[in-house]
């Protein structure tokens, strides 16, 4: 019998075509009672239409885990490299949410 106390590992496969990534500088988030949908788009100057490059559909629980993971990583980034400045926006430090720790 296997020891159930062993930490499980997850191996991820990253296909070459996905590893290149897609540049997106715009995101639209919508939701229903059962899903969160995040459309990542690229907006270019002088181009009247933004093209959606990727769509990610998440269960609400995973969306909340993603929020916590992003918050934690932004705080780590800012501790190492300094505050991320957003033009034309007042500098406001990101305060931790009261979320349970989880993985996205």
C-alpha cells in the first residue's frame, strides 16, 4: 500500500507552440454563476479592433485561487524589484486579501 502522507507531484507538459506565449495588454473578465471567463487581447495603436488571443475559463474556486496567487506573486515582485507603477493612477499598495491559501 502507498503511503498517503507522501507529497504528490504534478508534472506539466509545455508544448513548444504554447511555450512561446501570446502578448496581451488588455483583459476582459466576465462571469456566470458557474464560471469566470478571462479574455486576453492585444490592443495596438491605430488598430480599431482588439483581437482576443486567449480565453481562459475557470470555476469560481479556481478564479479565487488565481487571485490569491497573483496577489502573492505581485507582492514578491515588488519586494524584489520595487513598486509597479501604473501611469495616471495614484500609487496604492496592494493589501493582502483575506483568502485561504491555495493554488491556481
